[in-house]
């Protein structure tokens, strides 16, 4: 009887060891795979118009509401915050400003966060008083949002306090799409078709240009680094020093065949073509203020 019990114990120990080795191997494989992906891809890069309207779920799998909009600063290339509406079908509820770093997964129709529903209900509200262009990029409000969600105020440094000043090229994503882009000679270059966003990283990866027909660039769209665009003095248009010849030789794609914007090779090619520093290669944190 004792010998049989010893045998059972030995078999159990061997099975446990095999399971541990298998689990370790799987963990190692996942880690290597994640490392390789990070070398070749960005995060989950999505079109802004597809992010807007996604149903938001908390870490306790509770339905919170929907992403109503994104507040973007082109100068720094950052998503300052998302506006989450807790109403039903956009009716009622409250609009809350949510730091982008709390989003963990945006695949499919849903967006998941690493905080519970109760945390959202105490977040800084995006009120009617806040809903003015001169208010969207106030550092005092953005800092309040980041502090509440335990996120780092990446713009703070040197003598710059996190709660002073303002961001300079701030837009709501819904307003940005369709905005005209002109060159420094006030000639039409086209309009913004969309904005490519890595929400969890809080980054604007590209602004997508639908070229004006006068440029004769065919059925092509172009991806521009966000900081290739400045705000016009009347705040009605975006301005770039690009011209037709520069755009004609740029990396492009057709309206019906969008590339994989999570591919860092493609992204690096675009940034380098326009003489901009690829943030995803260096980890640089531009202040934008």
C-alpha cells in the first residue's frame, strides 16, 4: 500500500513538473513573440472615426457608455483625452474626460479599460463650460484628468508646470475630419479624411490627407505626421509647407487599399520622408507647449 502511494505521489510530482515546464515555455514564447511584435509594429492603431462610438467596458466588465470624441493636439502628436458619454444611445448621462492610458484593448466594437465603473463616475466631467476650443487644451484641465487616472503628465519638465499654459493645436476628432489643409501660399492641398490613433499609447500616428483634385494625384491618400500641420491664424484651416511635388513623391495608398498602419516600417518611412522624428523609434516625449 505504501509503495503504491509513493508511486502515485511520484507520478503526480512528475506531472506537476511537466506542467510547470510547459507553462514556462509558453510564457517564454509569449514574451519572445511580444518582443518581436514591438520591434515591427506599433500598438493598436485605429481610425478615429471607428474609435468614436465604441462601447466602453470597465475592468469589472461593466458597460460604461461610449466614446463620444477624442481631444487631439497635433503639435505634440498626442491624444489629450477621450470623452466618454455614459448615457444610452447618446441620450442623458454625463461626459467624462478619460486619460488615454487607461484603455487596454480597442479591437472589435468595444473598448476596454483597466479601471472599474465606479472610478469613471468620479472622473473630471467634460461640461458645457469646457466645450469651447479655447478650453479643450488647457493644461490645468488635462493635468486634472491625468492625475485622477494616475497617469504621468508627459508634458511637464524643466520650469514647465503640468497645470499651467495650454496646448496649441487642439481639436476634437469629429471637427478635425473634413478640415481643409492649405499650403503657406494659401493654396488648397486637400482635407483631412481621418486620423490614425494609437489610443492606449495616447498617440496620433498619422493625419490622413485626401488630396485636392487640382493636385492631380489620382485616387491616392497620403499619411502625414501630425506635427507636419499647424493651425491657421484664423483657426479655420490647417497649414503645411508641403507642395504638390513633395506630395507626389510621398508614400501613398489608394482609398480602397489602406495599409497596415501598425507596421513600424511603413510609419518610419513616412516620418523620414517628411523629415520628422519617429517617436516610436526613440521614445522621445515632445512637449508641444
